[in-house]
C-alpha cells in the first residue's frame, strides 16, 4: 500500500513545473520584447511584440497544457486530445496570420522576432522545468 503525503510532488509534477517555467519565461520575454520593439519601431513595434508573444506563447503552452490535462485519461483519448489541440492551434495560427496580413498597425519584424523568441524561450524554460524535477525511480532486484 502506498501512502501519499502532501509533500509528495505527484506524477504530474514535471509537467506542472514545465508549464510554470514556460509561463514565467514568456512573461519575461513579453517585457523585454515590448521594450526593445518599442525602442526600435515605436508603437507598431509594441503591437508586433504583444501579438507575437501571444501567438508564439499560446502555440507552445497549449501543448504543455494539453499534455497535463490529458495525462490521466486513456492513451487513445490522450492521442485524440493532443492531435486535436495541435490541429486547433495550427488552424488558429493560420487564421490569425491571414487576418493580420490586411493590417499595418504592427511591425512585422517585431512580430517575427517575438514569435521566434517565444518559441525558443518557452521551449527552453519548459525543458529546464522538466529537467529540474526529481522523479523517483524504482529498481527491482530479481533473483534468477
């Protein structure tokens, strides 16, 4: 019988840590990108940075959230949830980019740099969060 105490992190602790670090990394990126983009491109740069952070951050964080959400369900349903989230975020990204093509209130360079930065920063932060977690392992000695 296994007794779980409140201090036990639980099996989903690495996923929760990855999501937490990813959100923190995105928050830092939003501030830095907004400041730099505003300095270099003015108000259109600020809009580009904010849209880029929302687009890139949502694209990456959706996967971590979907994995965490579907961690306790059957593997077949888990695959459906992950595939559905991937298709949904891809369609949403294509729609947002298609709609943004019509407007010029934002800096395309700031948008591009922030999306790429969000992908790199959030993925790096999520990886760091996963690797920092201690996951217990069990070794079974077998007498042969």
